[in-house]
C-alpha cells in the first residue's frame, strides 16, 4: 500500500480509537456502561448490515461461527471490558491496559502464525509500550477495573490474529457489519441482565451514541480491518500505540484535561517504537515467506 495513504488511514483509525475513551466517559453520565456500548455497536452493526446487504455473505454455518467468534472477542469482550473498567479506573489507565494489545499480537504471531520478528522489532514494541506508560503519567493503580483492562487487551490480540487468518474469507465491510452486530446484541443482553440499566435521552446523549456508532465504530473498525488485511498483524498493531496518545489529546480538548510534559516525552517514544517495528525489519522475503507458509497451512 502507498505509505502516505497507509499513514493517513492509521491516523484516522487511531484518533477515532483514542477519542472514543473520552466520548465514552462523557456518555456514562447518560447511560450505564454495557447498555451504552451495546447500543453503540448494535446500531452500528444494523446500519452497516443494511448497507452491505447486496454483498456476498458467508454460505456455511462454520464460517458464520467464525464471524460470530470475531464479534464476541473484538466487540463484546473488548468493549465490554473497557467500559466496565472505566467504573473503577481512569480512561487513561484503561487505555494503557487495552493497548498492551500490540505486544500480545507479536507474541501470538510468533507462536501461531510463525511470523519471524527481529530483536529490534521486539525492542520497538517495548519502547512503544514504555511511551504509552509515560504518556499517561507513569502510574497504574490496581483495581477491579485493571483486570477488565487486561481482559480487553487479551481479547483484542486474539481477535487480531483470527482476523488475519480468517479475514480473507469475508468482504471487509460484511465482516465489520456482522461482527459489530453480533457483539452489540450480546452486550445489550448483558446490559439488561448484569447491571442496572440507566438511560437518559437528551440531544447530547443521542449525539454521543451516533458519534460512537458511526465514526468510532463503522469508520474505525472498517479502516482497522482493512489495514490488518494489508500487512503483518504485529507490525500493523504497533500503530495502536498512537491511540492512547490521541486519547490524552481528546481528553484535553473535550474534558479540559491538562496536557503535561510527559505526554510529549511519551509521544516521542511511541513514534520511536513504531519506527523500529515497521522500518528495521529483516529481509522482506523471509517475513513474506513465513507469512505465506502460515496462510497455506491455514
């Protein structure tokens, strides 16, 4: 893919990911956590399913099951854990834990996709991870929300590997629509059974749901899945380190949070880590051969 185009898509998807933490935090004043995220993804899935109704759908129960599993992990598990974590830890701390995902993707890619990463790439992941911690203030408190945050990272990393292995079987828009719809319906069910539902309907709350459903879900997920389909999942996922950086900036814009010096210092480390993961890799043939071998085996 053209690097400029790739870079533009990365900025779009990671900025939408990051800003959703701040917007979601605002939305908790009007909705209970699981109900908010359930409404978000059910609405997004329905709208997108209508738009892709004429595109080819999966033709076997097995493939539908694979799509449902992606929806459970990528939407229900990840987003449910994130919004539950926001009850006891800050949005910044939740994003720190969620975006451990790139490190886990590199581990799973090594173990299950047999992708070979150089030491410099592993170093880039660790440097980027350090940048995230520095960006968000050098601290992390251990609460019940911490476990939910770790759960979101684990579910997301597994979903990333499954999208890489199974994604070629789906039209990217069909996969985006139905994984969000499956996950959203499950979250709605959880929202009315596992918590006390809260719903305050105002112009502001409707705008929040629409933004989360259309921009932070349909546009963001489709762009992310497209990027994953175009390259190695470990290298692509390294760009997720940008999302907490955008999350801090959106908190500054939307919530009036002060941007401290450590945000800029952490941002430099994040960019350094991304550079190491994406530009100091071994011979292309070795990486491509291992990737093609894994695809052929799959």
